[in-house]
C-alpha cells in the first residue's frame, strides 16, 4: 500500500470526497483516507501522478510520502509537528479582541444604551464601525470562506461551507441594511436593528474555538510516531580489529559485530556471539520480567541490557529491525483507520444546496407576487439566517466537549471526538495482561520452607542474596524483605551463574538461589516440594529455590498479581454486552491461570508484537473492537483497533498511540468510558433531532409560508434570535452530561448485535503448523465436518477461524485438528 499526504481537508465530508475521487482512478483497488493524520493509503497499480491529479481535481493537495531519500528521524518528527493549533489560537485571540468591542457597540449601546464616544452616537458612524470590526474578524477567519466556497465550487460542501454561508448571509444582509439606512436616514434607528454584524462575527469566533480543540486532538494522534522515532538508538559501538568504535546507527551493516554494555540499549537486531545478560524487552513486549540471553539468542533494537556485557552480530538493520517494523505498523494502521462520519457532515452535502435553493425560490416567488425587491430579499435572507448551521454544527461538538470534560475530571482522557463517539459502539474488549489486568510488577505470593528449615532463615538468606541482584524477581524478594523489616547479611563473592542462578558466601557458607532446573543440579529437591512448585507454576507464579551449604532451605514464589479491580471491571464489561479477550506474550499455562482469575471470556497467549495486531484484525470481523494496553508492543494493536485505550502508568508509546488514556490506571475506568460514550451518543442524537426540527419549522416560517394563513411574518432579526435560541437549547441539553454518574451500573445494557455471527463462528489457537501445507491439512479436515461452512486457517498466526452452520462441540473441533497431528491450545 502506497502512502500519500493529503492537504486541505477540514471535515469528514472532505475525506469522503478525496476517497471517492481516488477510487474512480483506473488501477486503484482500494483507498483509505485518514482525516486525523491527513494521510491516504492506496492499493493497486495506478500511477502516482494520476492519483495526485484526482485529489487536486477534487479541490485538495497530495504528495507521495517518503519521496525524499532516507529522511532522518528528526526530519520525520518535524513533519509530524502540530502547526494548526498555534495558528488557530492566534486567530481566536485576535477575533475575540475585536468581537468584544463589536458586541459592546451592537448590544451594549444598541440595546441597553451603554455610553459610547459622541461621534459613534451618529447611526451611520455606528453602522460603519460595526462593518469595520466585523469585516476585520471575517478577514482574520478567511480560511472558513476559502475552504467553504472552494468545497461549494467542487460540488462537495462541508462544514466550512455551512459556516461561511451562515456568517456571510448575516454580514451581507447587514451591509444591505447599512446601504438602506444611508438612503433613508429618517428611519436610521430602525435600520440599526436590522444589523447582524455581531452574529456574523460571533459564528466565526465560536467555530474557531471548536476548530482549535479539534486541531489539538489531531496533533496528539501523531505523538505515537514521534515517540517511537525517539526510541530508536542513535549510535552503536562496533568491534573492528579488536577496537571499539562508536558510529551513527545508520552506519551499522548486517554482519557487523557490536558491543552492548550494562545499562545500554541494544542498537539493532542481532544474535549474541559472546557473553550473557538479562535483557529488559518491555520496550517491545510490554512484559516486565527481563529475559536471560546467552550465546545464540536473538536480541532486538531498543531493548535494555541490564547486567552483563554482550557481543552481538547484526542481523537486521535500518527499516528491517523489530522497532522499525512496529513504527511502520503504527503508521500504516493510522493511515487506514477511517474517521467516524459526522452526521452533520453527511447531511451538509444535501442541507446546504437545499437551503440555498429554498432562499432563491423564496425571493423569486415574492417578487412574482408583486412585492418589492427589498421585501423579497429580506424573506430570502431570513431563510439563510434562520437556517444558520449553528444548531446543526453544535449538536455534535458541544456534546463531545461536555462529555470530554466530564471524562477528564474522572481521569478518562479522550484524545479525539471520534474516540468518544466510538467507545459507545464497542462489542469486544481486547485486554493486554501485564500492567492492564495485572500490576505489571512481580510480588512475593508464597513462602514455603523445606523440611527441617526455618522460614525466617529462608527469607533472611534469600533477601541477603537477592539484594545484590538487579533482576526484577530479585527486587520482589528484596521489597518483601523490607516489608518484613529484615536486615541483609554481608554477602561476599556474589556471582550471577549461567542458567538462571545466583551464588554468594554468607558467614562462610555457600548460598545459592534460582529456578527449579538450576537448583535441581545443585541440591536434592523433595518430590512434595517439586509438586507444589508445579502447582504454583500452573497458577502463573515463578517458584525460586534457595539452598545453604548444599542443603535446601525452601522456595519463594513470585508473580505479577492481578489488580484488585480487574475482575469487577471485566464483570461490568460482560454486563454491558462486551466480550472480553486477554492478550499476552506469556506462555499458555500462565495466561490461562490469570485469565481464569480475571474472568475473561477468551485467552490468547504467546502473542508477539505483530501477532497482537493480527489478532485485532481477526476480532474486528466479529464486531467493534476496543484494545486496552500499556506496552510499546501494544502500539500497533492500539492503532489497528476501532478504539485504542492505554493505561496511564504504562509506556509513553502506548499512551501516545491510544485514542483514550486512563490516567488513574484503573481497569474499572474502561466500562466507565463506555458508559460516558453511550450517554454522549444519546445526547448527540437528541441534539440533532431538535436541530432538524428547528430547521423544518423555522425555514418555512422565515420563507413566509404562514403569512397568508396565520399572518406570521419573520424579520431577519427574529430569525437570528431563533437561531441563537436553537443553539442555546442544544448547549443546555449537552450540559446535562455533567450530572452523569460514571460508576453507576443501573443503566448498563447490552448493544443489539448479530448474535448469529458470534454464535456461529469459533476461533481456535493451534500449535505445530509450520507451513501452508499444514494450514491446508487442518482446513481440509475441519471443512469435512458437516457443521463447518468454512475454515480460515493460518500457520503464521497459529489460528483457525471456523464458520458454522450449526452448533459444534469444542471437543469435536479439537479432536478433528489433533487427529491431524497438531495441538489445540485454546
């Protein structure tokens, strides 16, 4: 898929117009336009020039991404810089400065008689002053008119078109009234009430506020890519002829030997040639426990070497590293993620030309009935003024603004309006395990002394040994020791041994600690203790054994424990009709143990960074998917999901990539966010209903349809007042969201969805498939079952999605696959 940068888009109608124009180009197979990132992904064999020309013909600009050779990370970050928000802020401040003076003259003096300089007491001088002030505000906000009328010229009216027409009609009619006053100074004070200069200016100022908030949200969506780029190491230490040479990262080539010292980030993907160490891979996997690396093990760029020296050989550099691939996945997911189509933008394409046509026809009809041009024009302008899109335009953003503020006060930050709207439509919640469902850091859960050993001695010696180690499991024991007010004994000759072990001399005795495999080679472990260790491992815990002088002291189990509120949050999600799925890079045994305690509907274990993104793709076939995570490895999945939600205490990249951030790091805020979204969506629908009813009644009234029947005639001034009243009603309705109790489950309900699809489709996790032949074999066996319509099998992801025409027992499906020599693990 080729990526393009698109300029000039201001709303969903713009992105839809661009997408429609590009799809009509011969050779284009698919096209997805992202309004948030101003990017476009195009698949097919069409020429770049033809695609760019189609965009330009639609009234926008486009260029191919990455046309310049190998742009640096700094250049990429500069390209992603938010430039719209500062400009809109300056426009708003300048507009408000002139608007205050304008409102004083038009409302303060004109309606309430506030004092003004003597030269402005002349009606013509007052009118000219208002014309000058409102004209300045129109010039400051000229972009609304440029974009709005450009869209009109290209037959693709958007929200800017509505704003430009509403403001322009008020301004135009006011100029007409000013000229009329000049020709009839005896009725000058009457014409002062025909001025709507302040309405023209106020519309632009209010819309600019919304545009600025929107631009700020859009700017935040690119922070994910900027943070990922900053994560990439800048230099590497190469070994050449026995010499250490520090070079820029882009000079590292495949096959080069490089050195990584303790505390340094690994610069590129490679294989360990010499040395051993514990490597913290949380930057990529999100898992808090470091992985021990020795000769022959693979290492990845941006991971942290914590203890020993490593000599590695580069295997993947530049754009091929795991980190670069994650950056690419985030960028691709952002480019192909369609923005929510705003109802007002969808309607504007019909609403605007219809209103213009009604205004034109109204003027002609009144002229044909023998009325003066001024009278007929007043009726036509009344239609434009009363149909000003304020109510229609405010229906969505005001509710979004109030809902976002309510969420922010509860520690739930929605980065975009689209995120707040989308949360209410979620039917599947994919939850990362580490740091989301669990605490994200190991803690001591069990202490078991061996027969003949005291628990106090086990804890004291384990504490004294582990206090020298930097391993996270050791930190859990040290933290536990401090809680018990233990004092570490002096440990000499401390060493980290190959195979997950530690040793030291304490009071002249050799003290060792480590995994069951390591300690089994050092001392005899009783069968009962081995059995208990296996049980603890089955519960997702890590048992560590300790011995003194060759005699076993016992074991201490360490685990990443579940957060207190996780089970309750998952229960609430289920009550709301949301299916819960836990994703983790852990092994199946540990994952199933945690999943059972949390109460999730489905567990998917052993998932790599690109695997999580693929799982999200598959889940999206079943409904709207929410991804909740906290690690860098979650970033591609967060952007691929319909909605990405990050735990605030997690990695910066996850926070930046997500659409929603939970600042309190409470999983119960996930159902709270969905409740807020559903309430906001209801509010938006109510606002739109009243906005449309207002226009349906107000436009005929303004056109004079009731003059002959009831004698009702509308002056443009009352049309403007009605417009303001409609906006007031919409805003007042939106303010009711402030009284919403986000923790209350009383109004929770399940979304109506296609139950058949959920019931008649099953996803199987299969181990052992190595090639397309394996996939084909499993597919053929499953499709031989009478209940199976189709089976989509992938050896790359290790999954089989089985579509059923009738219920099939899990045992039957499992046996069918395992008869072919493969293992079903979930």
